[in-house]
C-alpha cells in the first residue's frame, strides 16, 4: 500500500474524529440544556425515559450501568422515586434476593411529557424544511452505530 494512501486514510480518520468530538460536545450541551427548569433531577428523568423505551421492568444495576449512574447511588435515587410514586419495587421472578424496578403510570406520564418537551425543543431549534432530512440521516447513522460492537 502506498504511503500516501495510508496518510490520507489516517488524516480522514482524524478529521472525522475531530468532527465527531465537536458534534458530541454540541449535542451534550443541548442535552443538558433540556433539563434546566425541569421539576425532577436529570437522573430521575433519564431513568423514567429508559424504562419507557424498552423495558417497563428492570433491575437497578442494569439501569445504573446503562445510564452511567454509580450503582451505589441508585438505591437512594430509587428510594426517592418510589416515595414520589414514579416507580415501584417488585420482587424478581426467579431470585427473591433481587428486586426489579417498574415504572408507574405517574412515572410513564412524566416521561412522556418530558419527551414531548424534548421534541418541541428540537422543532424550535431546527428549520422545519430540514427536519425530515436531518432525522432520516440521524436515524440511519444511529442504526449503523448500534450495530458496531464496541470493545472495552
């Protein structure tokens, strides 16, 4: 392989990575902006949205690992969310030493309202003529990224 081709490939990879990091920073800033003024802490809303996305019932450790919340923090978060009737603890089906967290109707309503707020914010931020194309491209890119097996 000629040296110039490798350099171009490496240079292209660096440019893509730089763009990726820049866009991730912008997305993260927008993401955190959406939580300002919310009635609940960000971690509560993230847990509720996680539970409504794929699972209605899940173990606290799985939620913690998926959302990068320290496992030891989950107990106090879940305690508070149970008191607010956003989630409830239920026994694990096969191992009575373990518990699972189930979203309540109040928790589901809260998550849906917050997701609607995020969608509304997206509409405010982007020119409506470009929204469909952007969403289609984001969806395609996310599908490709989901298919990648990341190694620790």
